[in-house]
C-alpha cells in the first residue's frame, strides 16, 4: 500500500480534506465491542444483557445482538475474529527512539521461538510511504519483515514550523484512513496499536483560522471517525519513550479536545489528534513504560474478554448528525470502554 498525499504539502493544514468513505444507510446498525473492567483494571466476565443499558442520543436502545466473548469464542459454538495490527511510525518518532523500539520489537517477535499468541499484521509508516505486512502467528516472519523495513532517518520538520507539523498530521491521517479503508473489507474486530505518541499539536490561540477552516476540520473528523467505525477498529497508542518522554507532548494536553464535535464551528485541528481518536474508539493511551512488549501485551489483554453489542440507531434528520453513546452498567464499580460516538447520515 503506497501512501499518496491528498493535497499539496505547501497548502495549509487548515485546508485538510480526507478521502470520503461510503456511509451506511439511514437504518444503520451500530456494533460496539465493549471492554468492561473492575477497579483493578482487569476485564470482567459473566455479565448478561440485563446488566447493560445502551443510550444513543439520550435514548435507551433495544439490543439486537449481545454476545460475551472470551478469546475467539462467542458462545454456543460461535467464533469471532480479532486482528491485531502494529503500526510502526517512523514519521512522528525520532531516529534514536525508533531504533530502540525496533530492537525491542525484534526481541518480542523472536521470543518463545517466534510463536505468537494471536496473528499480528504490521504497517510500516515512513516518509517513503506506507507498506503492509500480512498477518502471521510466526514472529520470525514478522521480525524478518521488520528487519528489512525502511530504517532511514526521518525527515525533520521542526524548522518548517506549523506547515511542517501540518504535513506530519496530513501524512498520519492519510495513512490511518487508508488502513481503515482496507480493514473495512474484512470481517471482525481490529485492534490497531499505533507505536508513537502521535503527530504534533497544532491548535492554539496563536493560529488564526477561518469558518472555512473549521468546516474542513469538521468534515475530516466525520470521515475519519466513520472510517474507524465501519472498519470496527479500536485504536490504541503506545509511546515507545514511555515516562522518559521529555518532548513537546505532555499528559493531558489533548483533554480540551476529547469532547466530540457536533458542529463545524466547534471543530479544531487537534480534534483529529491521535490521543483524541483513541479515546473516541474506546482504546487506551499507554505511556507508563518504555517496555514495548509488555505494553503490547497490555493492549492484547482487552481481547481476552469483552462484549459484542449491536442495536439499530434512529435515522438522522440532518447530514453529519452527531450521536453520543453511553454505556450504563447495573453492577457498581464497573467501567465500560467502547466507541462513544459517531456521525449519522439521513
């Protein structure tokens, strides 16, 4: 898969427009893969349909499908597919950090004689393009692919200021949408683990924006969010620097942008930040350690036990109508993580 830029690099990020993906019909069926955890963070098994209340746009929903999943079993002899995708980001990661991450990943793939607990596919994202390595349970195959992947110095864009950061964001979002478009053709849940802290922040009072800028940002938010929804992707991010990160990324800096945007006038560039998209899909941001292998295993733990929940959403009354999703649990002390919003079409 070769990445193509969607607009000239010299054009301001305020003009970002992503590819348009097919929208589902007005009687769209929303499927959630909900991970329920206790206070200790461990997944909770054994819940029933009666323990869940799904609220869409403040309206309780009638569930069409409810399936507890443990591993690849969905009960009554049924099986589900879960694909793990590791996206190795060399655009938003320094050369030194990328090499350290590469060493740790090679060790992870070759441990236990290369036998992985589940199939893993790789996406190599660099300045030279984006390439996909097919899923395999053989860690040695994946290690060889990683060994032969692009190991060149990443292009430094700091001297280009906002336009350089805009280019990084453009390339990253283009890759994410391209992966989602491919994964939408496959059945089952996908866990996409993005190995970097993400692209640099862009929003701020120092950047002047117009109504047209906000409109384009909003269109990109809608397309990216719905692309992830249609591909059944839960997005995670692992910062390979971990707690040693002394870069411009600070804990909580994207908190003001976590709330879903319901109208173009409220859209900002950082509503498309990686940490924000992770939150919206029900994934997690991991930065407590630079032990990449243990962090990947931590993400994989969300695949051990979860619940597939499906319902028919009400038709939209206007284009790009935002629907917020809330999951309420009858048992105290439990927390559910899943997709928490989407944009519907009439």
